[in-house]
């Protein structure tokens, strides 16, 4: 067993896949292309930017002999489908120097590795830019492609050449891997590159920064949901009381439920008890509480 830094962190992913030999092996597994490169750029940008957004490519390599650009992205944004379609198109548009020709000199392939998964729960998803006829036959005119890779959803139907890499990435998530389970020397090199003891203080600091940012996003999201739910409860109760006995209460409860009022039903019942306009049985009918529970609330 080997202790490693998790590939869920961008700084660690770049450390592992920024190695040209690893990069080439990963590309060959997913695209079937033998790249001829001697370096991989990290944090690649175009100067001047293409369009209004200055995009930053995580791992970028150009194979001019084979006229290929490959960009490996590692992100966990909610808009990753749109985001990396934009990045991919930037790499295409950056090649167009004149309106006299829109043909791209380099093929562009983007591999997006989604270490945190995706709402669709698919192992592989592909955007293929090649035109197809009505029978689904490709015309072979446009080679560019985006491949979205979700390691946590790899399964027995996932092609074997993909599966070993995806399993290795997912295996690193808990910080412990068993190298002997992997036949690929490049995958074992990934584990060597991210071995826990080899992580520099700088890389470790970047990991902590990423972790703190993720926690801040998660906490902010949870707090926003909680505030919205509480606001919904308050507004529902207020509207229900102000607009009358039956229609006002019903509308207020409905609005409160829409914003998360399920956990505030008892609080609603207390407010109705304070109004003194409804019997316990009416309150039980409106809130769904048992008459016994309404009575208990009235005695507190």
C-alpha cells in the first residue's frame, strides 16, 4: 500500500498528469493517439484572450507533427459542460488568423476529468463535432472532440483502456492505493509523482487552499438554503395570518412549503394557536398534525 495525495486537488492532479509520459499514456488510453511531445504546459492562457473571457487551461500540450492540441481539464464546477465547451472553442478560434480560411491547422481534443462526479452519473460522455447524416453516419470532416470522464462511475461496460485509469484516479481519493493492482507503468508513475512524502510544502499549502475554498462554498450553500427555508416559514406564517382564516392560511402554508416549511409545521401551529381564531381540530386539519400534538403545543 502507498500513501498518496488525493487527485481531487487540482495542484496534485497537475503534478501527476503534467509529466509528459503520463500525459501521453492517458491521451492514448482515451483517444487512441500517439502524441509526440516533450513538455506539458500548466495554467495555459492565450495572449491576447479569445473573446471576453481569459480562460486558463489546466494541462495543455501541442503535438505539431501530428497537428494535435490536447487539453486536460480538472474541475468541479456546476457549469462544467458549458465552461469546457467554451474553453474548447477558444482553442479552435485561437488558430483562425484570417477570414480567408476557417480551417483549423490543429485538431483539438479536450479531456475533462470530473473527480467529484456529475449529476448525470455517466462514466463517459462525448461531444463529437463531426457532422452526421440522418442515419448517424459521421462525415469525417471535423475531428474535434470533448470527452467528459467521471471516474467514480466506471463500471464493467466501461472500455478496459479507460477503466484502469479511472479506477486509479478514484482509488487515490482516500489517500491510499495498492500499486500492485495496476499493470500500467504510467499509472504507477502517477502514484510515484503524488506519493504523500513527495508533496512539497507549497503543494500542500495549495491543497489546503482548495480544501478551504470547497468548504466555504459548501457552507455558504447550506447557510443560504437554511436562510431561505426560515424566510419561507416566516413569510408563509405572516401571509397566512394576515389574509384570513382559511384561504390565507392555506396560501401561506403552501408558500412556506415551497421554501422548505416541512420542518416548520409545528412552529406554524404555535402561531395559529396564538391567534386564537381556530380550534385545535381545525389547526390539526390545516397542519397535518394530530389533535393530540396540537393540544401538547398549546400547553407549552
